[in-house]
C-alpha cells in the first residue's frame, strides 16, 4: 500500500522532503520510526558510520585540549607558534594526500572496506601518539591519524545518504557532521578529567582513549549493509534489492517503494554510464552542470575553513588569553562547555533541514555568523584597550552565540549538501574534492592563525568578517535549493530535463503497472 492511506500532514511533509512521485509509494507508517522495527534497525545500523565523524571530532578537540596543558607543553619543550602549526597540520596534510586514493578505493571495493581500514589504522596512530617520546614520534602518529581520518570520513557520509530511508535521508545525512561534537565532548571532558595529573599521563590518557569510538564501530560494522547504489553499480542487483526490501520495505518483496527505488537507481546508473567518459575527474568539469557542482564543492571546502571557526577551535587557549581568561581550569571548562553547546545546536539545525530547506538554512547561518563575528571583534577590541575582566567574559559569550549560527547551517550542510548535488558516478570524488580543498585551506589557517593572533591580536578578526561576507554572497548567487527531490532526481536541479535520471512519473506508472499485472 502506498502513502495515500496516511494523513495529509504526514503526506505533505514527505512531499516537501523527497517529492511527490516517491512520496506516493511510501508505505503508511502509523507510528514513529522508533516504534517501527525495520526502520529502527536501519537507523541503528546507520549509527555506525555516523560515528566516524565522532572519531574525527575527538582528534581535533583532543589536540585543542592538549595545548591547554602545561604538562604537554613542558614535555615537548614549549613548541613555538610555527611548530604548533606543524603539529596541527599533520592530519590535514595526510588527509589531502589520501582523499583521492580513498575515493577510488570506496568506489572500487565498497564503502565498508574503506571504513574498516580506517578504523584499524586509528589503533596504530593512537598507540604511537600515546607512547610518543619526542616530537618526531608525535608528528608521525599524527600523520597516521590523518590517513585514518580520510579512510573513515570520505566513505561514511556516502554510505549514510545512500542507505537511509528516503523521508529520513536529509535529516540523517545532516546529522553526520553533528557527531563531530560527540567526539569533541568526549575529548574535552577526557582532557579535563586528566589535566590535574602531574605527569605526562595528563596527555597520554586522552591520546589512548582515541580508540574508544572506533572500537565500538568495529564491533558493529559487520551488521551494516553495503550501499545499495554501490551494489547495483557493481552488478549485485539482487543483493541491493535484498537490502532495500529488508530495511525500506519491511521484508515485503512486492513493496512499491522498493520497486520504485530499484528502477530509479538502475536506470539512473545506466544513463550515467552511457554519458560518462573514462576519467571521472575530467568529467567533473566537462559539462556546465558539473562545473557548477565543482565550483560549489570547492566553495564549500574553502569557505568552510575561512569562516573564523578555526581561530576558536584549534587555538581556543590563545583566544581566551586575549580575553583575559588564563586559568587552565577555566579554559578547559569553557572548552568542554562549548563542545556540548555546539553538539546540541547542530542537532537542532539537522532537524530543521527539510522544514526550512538547505539554501535558506545556509543563508541564515552565514548571516548570523557575520553579525555575531562583527560584534565579537568590536568587543575584543574594547577589551584590548581596557583589560576589563567582565568584558572578557562577554567576549566568550559572543563566541557561544557565533557558534549557534555556525552549527545550525554551515556545519551540518558541509557534507550533506555535497553528497546530494553529485550523481552517484561522481559522488565519491565530489566529496573528496570538498575535503581536499577544506584541508588545504585548514593548513594555511593552522600556520597563519597562531602567528597572526600573536602579532596583531583582535585586528585579525576583521579579515574573517570580510571572508564570511564573501561566503554569504557566494551561497546567495550559486547554491540552488535541493529539497523536495529523491537522491537521484536532484540531478534535475542542475541539468533540467537533460538530466541522466528517469522521469519519476514514468517510473511510478511502470512499477504500479507491473504490480497490477502480478
């Protein structure tokens, strides 16, 4: 039975999220997915790749936390600003070198293969970092962890969006980046719990705890199905049908939804293959639609690291010092509170993505960030002139407000918007392009930020005010709305009627006709 048996409010919500044709074949769900066994199982297994971003979040916040610890600074002989930049840049450098090969790997051998390799390599990097006896060993460990980050962060959002139940796809995919903060919360409070230890274990314990989340993922990865779209693309059509029947169709082999999805996926991949050339990277700039997708991907990657977030995230202790908050305890508490705050607001943003739409959410996010960053800059300049401690705390409050706007839009849409706009053939490489440009920009930030903050202080924030404004203009003129389409149909937003995707109404007529015959 299709969706017609459900109430009009639920039907309208589905149409708003995925479009009318696909909504017509959705089975009637009288209860929430939490009380619907096959959807509950699906969302639980999707939790495993979602946690990949928690592993990345743990690493970034742990490095932030370690830099507030005198024990860490003393052991490595108080790293200079340049060396501090190098230590933080090891992970993004390794990621840049890894993303293109990982994109090929996840297309060739499957999403799960790359994730498994990445999780296992985290164990190696964490052990080396926890046991580091000099800066060279620490840098080597960071490099291995960077390769691990690429192996898990590139295929995981692909698996999430390609496996999700259609009405849940946008929300589940935007939730992916919110899990960054789960790892951040764990890392921040792990650092806080150990900072009083008067030994190197103050930083070795948080380094060793980095294996906790990957251990959980490895335990349950076996039960996560492979992407149905990857299975179809690699000739395993019946395996793909079995996955969709189990998790989308509740075991019903005559499910209209499964029949619609299978036909749409097969036809789309066939049309993409007919239109494609041998070199995927060349095809990404071969047509006007793909060039626009490429531009958007680069814009997301570059501006994602030039929104002023890195100043706070990687160098929080320098920002707090500039605001007059120098106590290790206070800095660590603020770090922990900020990560929890960020996680809650990012979840709120992910849940609004279908109701508000991607474009509106992005524009609202950047507009709020621009206003709050300007206010933050003005307040910091006044603090620099007066050294008022109460004013310093107001500066910290503005950091929290700035993050509200960042979390609800720019953060949650970073991967989610990217994996939507690229067709299956280019999706892995498109996401790799975003990551490569993002990490390349991050490397510049990591070297420039501490030096600029030390030399010109609050005046450096003015540059970010300008960059946020530029990012806002780019999104306004170039980013289309993608709400209201199935994953395959989003190609029509960029290519119009010439898109390599079957017409939804024709697919609907064909599968309903086949079922009537049966």
